C-alpha cells in the first residue's frame, strides 16, 4: 500500500513538474503575472510529493517489504537498519529518486530564497528546473520505477552490495548529488538569462552563491568518495581515474572555472558569453556523468546497475537538454556584447588563463574517459586508458594553475603593471627558492620538488596577501579591526586557495614517498616496514550481522614503544558470497599506517599488505579547507544583505 | 554566429559516439589468442592419470576446450547446459580441470555427469596461463588446424550455443 501511494506521489510530482516546466515559462514570455506566480508554489509542491515518494521507499526498505523488486534486490532482513535506509540510494532506481529529490530541494530553495529577483527571472529559472525534473521523473516512471512489485516475493532480499555497506557510502551519494544537481541552478539561471537576453552583473551576482554551494557540496562529495575508496576498497589507493570518478571530477573542474568566470562577470561585466557557456557545460557534464554511470557504456568499478534501454533514454534526454541549450546559446550569444575591456596584464587575464587551463584539464579528462568508447565505436580495437595517461596530461596543466593562483589575487582588475607585482611577490618567491634548496638537500625527486615548491608558492603567496591587506590602512584602525572587516568572500578565497596548497602537499608526499610491502605471515611473526614493526599477535573469527570475518590483530611499534593495535578484517558477506577486505588504518597528521589482510594461502599463512603513507590526511584536509572556503564565500554579506533588507521591507 | 555553433557541433559529435557506444559491450574483450595456434600441452588425464593427453589428439577435428573447476560455482550453473550440448553430439568437448584437487574433480564428474571426451588435469594452472585464462569457466573453439577461433568468457548458456557456437562450428566443419 505504501509503495502504491509513493508511486502515486511520483506521478503527481510529474504532473506538477509538467505545469512548472510550461506555464511559468510561457507566462514570462507573455508577461502573464499569474502564470509566473505559479512557479514558486509548484516547485514547493513538487518537492513535497517527491519527498513523500522518497520517504515511502525508505519505509518499505526499513519494513523489509521484499514484494518490492527494489527492496528485494538491494536489501536484506539481516542488514542493519541504517544501511537499509541508505539502500534507498544504493541501487539504480533509488539513486535516480535521490537525484530527483535533490533537484526538488534545490528548486524549493530557489523558490524560497529568491525574493530579491525579478518575477520573470524566477519564473524562467524554476521553469527550466521543472523541465529537467520532468525528464528525470519520466525516466524513473517509464524505465526505472523503484516501486515495481514482484508477483512472487522472495523470503529475503539479495542484500545491499557489501562495498556500499559503509558509513562513507551512506553520505557520499547525497553529497555528490547535491553538488551535481546544484549546478542545475547555475544552468537554469544561464538559460533564463539567455532567453531573456539579460546577461549582466546582476545575473552573475544571483548565480554566484548557488554555484558556490553546489561546488562546495561536490567538493565534499568527491572527498568522501575518495576517502571511502581509500579505506574500503582495501588497497590504499585514493584516486583511480576510474570512469565514474572522472565523471564527478569533470563538473568539479568546470565548476571551479565557472566560479572564477562568474567573479569577472559580476565585478567587470566581461566574459559573459564564456560564463554562460561554462554554466551549460558544467551541468551537461553532470548529466553526462549520470549517463556514464547508469548506461554501462564504460567499464567501471562503480557500474552497479546498467541497462542499455535506460542508457538510450538518458542519451535522448542529454540530446534534448544539452543540444537544446547549446542551440539556444548559438542563437542568443552573438547579441550579448563584450562588456568591460581589459589590458593584457590584468586580473581578467589571469582568470581567463585559469579558465582555459581548467577547461583544458576537464577536456583531457573527458578525452581519456571516453577514448576507449571512441576507439570501440570506430572499430579500432578495445583499450583502456589508465592513470599513466591522466597523470601525464593532468599534472602539466595543473602546475600553471597553481602558479597563477598564487599571483592572481595580487593583480589589479582592468590593467596592472608588472613591476609592482614582482616587488610584492619577491619575498614569497625567495622563500620558495629557499624551500626548494632545502628540499633538494634531502635528495628529492624532481616531481616532489615541483609539487612541494608549487604548494609552497600557493601557501606563501596566499598568506602574504593576507598580511598585506592587514598591514595597509590608517593608523587609527588596528590590524585586529581590519581582520574583522575583511569580507567573508575574501576569507573564502584565501581558505580555498590554501586548501589547494595543502592538498598538493598531501598528493606530492603520498605519490613521492608512499611505501608498500606484501608479506606472507603467520600468527606470532613480525614484519618491519618503513621503520615500524608490525607483530601479528592474534587471529580470530568474528560474526557480523550479515557477514563472517577473520580478524587479525597487529601490534604496531616504532622500536621503542607500542603505538597502537590494528585490526584488519577479511569479511565474507554471506548473502552475496562476496569477500571484502576491511583495512585497518592508524591515522596521523604526518603519516597513515595501513594494514590489510590479503589471501589465506596455506593453513594459517596470510598475505598481509603493509603501507606507510606520508601525509595522506593532508589530501582530505585540503579538500575540507576548499569546501569551507566555498561556504564562507557563499554566505558573504553582499548576498545576505539583500535578503534581510528585502525581508524587512 | 559560426563560432557560437562550435560547442553544439562538438556535442553532436560526442552524442554520435555515445549512441554507438551504447550498442557495444565494454566487458567483451577479444582474446589475443584468437587466430593463433592453440598452445600445446601434454599432461595427465583427470580420471586416468596414466594417460597423457594433448591438443594433438584432436587434430583434424573442430573441438571445444572448456575450462572448469570443481570449486567454481558458475561451472555448476553451466554444467547442465554442457551435458545437454554433449548429448547432441555436435562437437567433441574437452575439459581442462583448472587449479583443482584431483579427487574433487573426479567426484564432481561422477556426481553431475561427464560431458567431456576427456579432461586435461591442470593442477598448478600452468596450461591456464598459456591459454590466457583469467576466470573460470571459459570456452575455446579450436578448428581442424588447431587454431583458436573463439573464446567465450563466463558460463555457456543455451543462447550462446545457439547464436555463437553452432553457427561457427558449422562453418568450421565445412571448411
């Protein structure tokens, strides 16, 4: 009964979405105030019904209603209740429902927080979002209905994929989808502006906070996904350049470019066409990501549920949405005009370079991801493109981005001179040279020197920029007061840039100095890896709710004292008969110690992998800093002021 | 106007590739062994360790080499299909018992039936390496000249037999 009601709610949501996607847009074209006024209540209503459907699915999962195909395929009565709830986005149909739910959430947020916008803009933005929602609701209702019943229900379900039975996987998809779908707001703003022909600074100012929030969620989503891969896949890698990871990384790269381009459009009125195009590309890549994950055109560790018929639907949807918006772009963009002019040496130029480099990086990732598909489509053979390609093309594109990032904030808008810039940055440059000389004494490889040098440059120039800002000013205002007076968007920029620096340090150290050893060990034996001694003290069998496991205990010491006990597990999930490696990690600011149990070779002899990963935590810390920067910038005073002023008026 | 059409043009090209890609199966990997002579081996037979078997025994015949093992659960699923196929007498099937324990292998054949002319016993998996086996079950179609013509990864189903194996075997027998 609940499933039928939830199914009905989805159909109602589709009806509302159909109206939301048509009447407000028509109203905006014909200046019909009543039709435009429908946009907000419809968006909220649609969100309500999708949420009810989502809640219905969760209830069915919690109640173990195995007469539902989705529940029978993705859950099990022995699955703990929090994983049963998370199973609502563990399968194909459920993850689409989550996608739609997020879209509803964003639409609702736009409807409620857009008081300062003209009615026509709101009607167009929500109309475009309504159309996207129509596409996803139809996709679900016609090809992937999560509420499909089974005629003869099984006694128990097939269980959630054991890889997904983890706290990281509970929060990774919602965060990632918040980001993916959030770019639909920037996209809808861009389309609305193209329809209305009003691409101006005000448009950029409205899109900016939404883009920032979407970007910060995407950052967190990718972070959690990577963190999960690091400890759950069991072999200590944190980024595999897998097709699905790339699918989330491309919108991030373009989204980062979009953020910077929006800044130029808001401050100087330039780059308008470019910014609109980036907004379209960014969301298109989010949709493409959905296509790649859900259609099975590429092999991936993430290809959980695939079906060519569904692939065809998303492809058509992609054609309509992206093809339609790019046609609109080709039609409207020529009349937009150029905006403020700028000299060769200016903030605009540095941001343009940033955009070009980030977009090229996204293009190379796209090329690498789709290259196997291109070759196969042209009958040129089957290949796979792996990390060597991505690292070879990605790093050279990102290094100049790092160098620009340090200098960019020092360059003035419109036109700047080189001499004062060099003067302001000379101490930073000197510091970096000293740092490089220092590192070189430790016989570092060129890549390590390049990585640490660039990261040092980013961090030092960012810190120096703050010092300069606080140092200038009149005598009567102390530096503390100036510290408080800096706008949040400035702090956001500093934090995000510093986050990149921290991230690069982490990546460089892990790539340069990680150490891994496989040992065959029996209980009682010891192994010394990277200066740490691991003693295999015990092995016991444990019984989990839906798995059995062998758990080893390793006593870790640094030669003088015992540091910690690590307990890696080798689990067997009984329903799907699937073995899983649960690594044990001793985390630290300067290094992670990582132990995982491999195969049991003969009686009692285990292959154990020991890894020493220097500064891997800095990778996560860097991402968190970036996201925090995004949060600060999105809540800047100039976005909040208008709201409160209007609310009181 | 023209340069603003560029993104659309690129997208349409991408769309074309994706549409073609949808009809392909990325998991289907051609074996580098296709078109090559089947690697030779000479090992003991499973049921009768005294008897040495080799691909040369099957000269001038089209035959199937089916890699199986008693520890492999997909083989259990495949087994009845193979049994039925063997009874049709379309093609001789040779087994390769891969990384198995001899007693377990014999037990398996006695319990579930033996579709094979004989089974080569590959205890340490060395023959499997020569044939590029990376999962069990796998099946090779080998022609009269001892050349591998097809490799099928995963269990054989009635559809695979009807659509892939029988047409190919008929064609090879005619040649």
